[in-house]
C-alpha cells in the first residue's frame, strides 16, 4: 500500500490500480492506515512499514525460511492482532476522538 500511494512499482501495482478510485478515498497511506486502524503496522512517523519478517523488496520468498523464523513471524503477528484489537476496542468506546 505504501508503494501504491507513493506511485512506486510493486507486485500488486496492476491490481491496486484497478481500484484506484477506492484507494483515492483515503488520500494517502496515512488515511488508509487511520481508516482501517492499522497504526501498529507502521512506524511512529507513518512512513515506514513494520514488517513481521525481514523485507528485501520482494526478492526472497514471503514465507518463513525455518522454524525460528516462523516462530518470530507468529509472535509478531499475534502481537499485532492483540494491539489492533485494543485499538478497535478504544475506537468502539469513542468513535469520535473530538467528542
């Protein structure tokens, strides 16, 4: 998504461009992240993605290479799920942060 909003190439570029109007609703990556409550997947500045595994620009397999890598991937995935669930709970309690 970050690459899409920056106009950069990615393996999903062709598919995402088919839905350009939908993604335009969010203006930029920050809007997309905010709408879908994905703040726990980006850096504090919102400009970098916090990947669950080392990322080398799509040049290696997207699956963990061994059991240790899988355990780390799983740990980080579960951590994200819990963090997002807490964020959803807070949002549900007060959907209008300016209220």
